[in-house]
């Protein structure tokens, strides 16, 4: 019954898309010891790379969230999904040490700023004045924790069988696939 209602199907898909977007959120943390050794990073450098994701997110989230007052949140959401996936792919194939890793993780954080909060706004608007709005928002927010855990797990499993580059590439497919799914499943973008 949950998935038969149009609104609940929509919520299911936006949560799946959010889950896919989260595949890159913890991949650096999962591979920190491997990358620190391979690039001969100091603890401070490794920490700065980790922090660059949050720095990118914080610098962009206010702007991108505010932009949803002027541009449809779905446009920002989809664009950011592709941005995040591409930044992750660049990390997988072009990162050679501290500086490139710092920049590319910051770019990934900027991308996530256009996914999480605009997605939350889309859920809130979809369920506006609905008795199930708390459940919908809670489901979307709860997906964040599941996605972070899944990112750690998948990154570790893939790295154990292949390499850190493959682990980053595979997890970066998540946001790209999420972008395609968002175009196909979240409905028409109304003009504001």
C-alpha cells in the first residue's frame, strides 16, 4: 500500500536518489589510512582533506539553499547530483596528493550542498499541509544516516577487492545514477 500512492512512490524515489548521492560522502574517510600512506600525508594534511568536504558544503549550502527561492529546487538538485558524481570521478582518476585531493573533495562537498537541502525542500513542499509530512521529512532525513553507513561499507569492500581508485569511481557512479533517476522519476519541473 505504501508504494501504490503517487506521493509515496515519489518519496521512495527521492530517498533512493539521496541514498545514491551519499555513496561519495564517506569514501575518503573509509580509505584515509590507505591514502595517507600512499601520498605520505601528515595527519594535518589528511585532516584538511577530510575537512575540505565540509568546507565546500558550508560555503555552498547557504547560497544553493537560498537559490531555491528563485530557481526550482529540482534543477539545483539534479545539477548537483551530476556535479557530485563528476567531482568524485575526477578524484578517482586525477588525484595525486594533498592539493588535488583537497580541491576535489571541496568540490564534492559543494555538490552535496545542492542535493541534501534542496531535496529536503522538495519533500517539504510535496507534503505541505499533509498529515504525513513529518513521516516524509523524517524518512528523507533518516536516509542520510543509511547512506553514510553504506558509503563506508561499499568503499571498504570495493577497495579490498580492487583499489582505492576503483572504490572512488564506483561510489561516484551513485550520484550520477541518482541524477538520471531524478530526471526520470521526480516529475515535471514547474515554472516558478
